[in-house]
C-alpha cells in the first residue's frame, strides 16, 4: 500500500486548482460524460433515494448522478470546479424540468453546513482533488450522522488507470501530488474515510463504455473533447504527440471488446465505496 500523504504546504494550490479548472473546462466533457450515463444509472440504482431526502453530487460534472437523484424526488445539490460543466448541468436539469441547485465550487471547501445531506455521491470526480485527506474530510463533514457516502473511483489496474499512466508518462504531474488513482485502492480509501465512518464497503465493478468509433477514432474523440487528453497533447511536440497517439491507440485496442472495426466497447474497472457516517 502506498500511503496517501498530504502534499507539502508550500505548494501553490491556487495555481494547481486554476490549472485543473482550465483542464476540465477545455474540450467538452459533456460529450465524454454521455458514455458514462449507463454506469451512472447502475450506480444510482444501488442507492436508496427517497422523495425529500437531501443529496449532494460532488464534482458533479454535467450532472449524471444529480439528475438521477432528482428524478426520484430528492432535494439535490451539485458542485463542480468547472464553470462550463455547471452550466451544462443546469441546462440538462432545466430541460428535464428538475429543480437542482448547481454551484461552482471546490470539493476541498464545500460551501455547505455540517451534516447537511443524507447522501453524498461522487462518480469519477472527487478523486481528482489535489488534497485527498481534505476532500475526504469535507465529504464526511457535510454528511449527516447515519447518512451515506457513495463513490465510484477508477482503479490503478483498470482501463482508465492504464490511460492515466500513459498520460503521466508523457506529461508528468506536479511532483509530490498524490495520484487520483489512489482513491481506487481499497486500503487507501479506507484510510481516508475511517475516522468518520462507522462502516466502509468496497467492491470492484465494471463500467461499460461504448463509442461509435474505431480505437484510433476513439483516441481522436478524447483528444478533442476530454480535457486531460487534450491538454496532454497540447503540451507535446509533434513527435511526442505521435508516440502518445500510438500508446493510447494500443491500450484502446487491447481493451476493446467489439468485433466491429468501427466500434470501441470497453469495460473499465472502478472501485465502488459505500461508507456510513459515524453518529
């Protein structure tokens, strides 16, 4: 186990978060988030959501989880660092005639009172906060005693773990920052949540992701619309871009389950974490 350590206080977190915001606001993550909708539906189907209960979607992106909770009658709030994703989430909620309060904000400093929510969820979102212990403490703080926290985090050994590993090999992250993939390690996430949780259950699951493109076309799709991929290519010269393209195409082909050469169908492993807030 690689213990999650807080980055040095000397880090310029304002700059780090500004860069993260730029990354997630580049491209059009809404196009990417559509492929996550089936996994989001499965994830929320396992949650107990009742009319009137208060639900928070942290790092909500374009609102996949938030909309599903609101459809079941919950009073829902969603928060994300990226302003354009909040705008898309608001548009989706309005189109569906759902009353959801979306806020642009920081997962490490949630703008909500203590014990505000019955259920706090995050799917492939809070794992990107640069200070894991601070983000975990905030999740616990805003959850009511006896309330639940449910997370979906990409695992280091799954498809997205491989992709992030390739991106980091070409464009290293800030030295000393914990990897987001540590949230997909059961021992690590237990360490993060154990002080405020009475029970923590973890299970590895697969998200089925389908794209109407060949593996090479899927890489191009992510290169245009997925912030981390778009920013990685932008940081490289032409030769390195070709090498990165080849590496990503290789891993797409390796995981591709489709027999049709014009399709890419992947099963991406994630760790589902369900924690009950200590009373």
